[in-house]
C-alpha cells in the first residue's frame, strides 16, 4: 500500500477519523476498562461501577468531545450533534467533593463522573485561549491541550509519540551519516 502523508486528502481522512479508530480508542473496550480508567485518574472517584449503558454513554461522550476539540483545532463551527451530546451529559447530576488533609476527595457514581468530565470539557472548549492541538506525529489522531509555557508542545505525549518521533529522527540521521561515510571511503 502506498501512502502519501503530505497529501491534503490524507490529512482530511486523518482529521475526520473517529477517536475510536486510534490506539487510544481501543483502550476502552469493555466496561471494566472504564472502571479502571476512572480509578487511575487523579481527581476522580476511586471506585465506580460501569454497566453497558454508562459504558455506551462514556464512549459517545468521548467521540463527541473529540469531534468538538477537532472542530476547535480546525477553526470550524462545532458539530451540532456532538454539542447536543456533551451539553446533555453536562446537565446531569455531579459528583460530591470534600476537602480534607489529603486534598480533594470526589465521590459519585459513573453518571456523575461523566457529567463532571463533560463540564470540564466544556470549560476547555469554551476557552478561546486554550491551546488545543492535534498531535504532530503522522498516524496519531489525538487532540491535546497544550499547557506548556509558550505553547510549544508538538506531540500528545512524550512516551507514546514524542520519543518515537525523536528516535526515528535519530535513526535517520545515523543512516544519513553512515551513508555519507560510506561514500567518503
Ligand atoms: Zn500523539
């Protein structure tokens, strides 16, 4: 298969690919994955129970948020269907927060957690100064919020994309210099 990563049509298909098609999308394959993800997130409840309904809601919230973030990145109007999903989710019940010596403790069921996530997403999406970007690595479709000083981040994350791009560039330089040496000898 021949691909041309610089062609406009390819760029289009990359941009319109649903987040579920990305490697990140496959991380949430079943309700148990969602329970683990919530437990692992700082600032979310330690334990929630996901059933098929809340799991489907989480997936549609993720797809809709991704679409809206992409709309922001591409400076186009928000997709009405995705707005409806995120706004409806944000209108639901919210988790309880408590302050203690250990900091903030949040409790609530998964529906409340999704509502909280939708609200947080709205705050970012409504912020004209938020630097939303699409990852610079070809093949990665993630959109991320660049909070770095001067907003100079290029990749969604160093572990998954930044280091891969840097390692590939290093290998390319090594190959180029090896070829140059080969010619010189
Ligand atoms: Zn990436």
